[in-house]
């Protein structure tokens, strides 16, 4: 380890020690995320004090943790995150749980319906000219 790395590490350690001395609830068995009194943070308290006020500020007062789960699953699907990765992120053990949470975007659904309509109008067979044109 060179001296610059050593000085940087020592400074960071000193910063962490100073932070600990100023803080409350800094014993080894204390909670990492706790209320001001050192107790567990409850979901209702977090919702009331953090989520709902933030949601109102950005104009979506109806927002809830459950809706954020649906948003996560839907956005993960839209960006192409594999189903197994999304399942792991959400703590699901069954793919049907994750699929239930994901909703196809309106544009994706509209495109799919248009493609189905085109297929039906063409007599039920998919046009393969584009695939064969390179031969």
C-alpha cells in the first residue's frame, strides 16, 4: 500500500470515528436503520413520514409501496431484465408472482394488437419476405 492510499484510508477511518462519536445508537447491536428513539422503523411510520409527503410533493398522492413494486416489475420488463433477475429483486419464488406484478406498457400492447391485426388481415400467415430477402 502506498503512502497516499494509507493517508486516504486513515482519513476516512478518522471521519467514521468522528461521525460515530456524534451519532446516537452507534453500539454494535444497535439497528442500522432506526427511529429517532432507536426503535425499529415501521412501514406505517415510514409511509406517513416519508413516502406520502414525497408523493404529494411530486403530484402522485396515491402512490404506495405496493404500486412501486408494480412499477419495478413493469420497468424491469420494459428494459429487458430477465424474469429470474426481476424475481430475485422482488423476493419472489414463482414466476407467476412476478408476471402478475408486471404490466405491459400501453404502447407495447398497442403495437402487439396492430401486429395481430396485420396478421389476421394477411390471412393468418406471417409475412416472411424480410427474412428471406437476404438469400
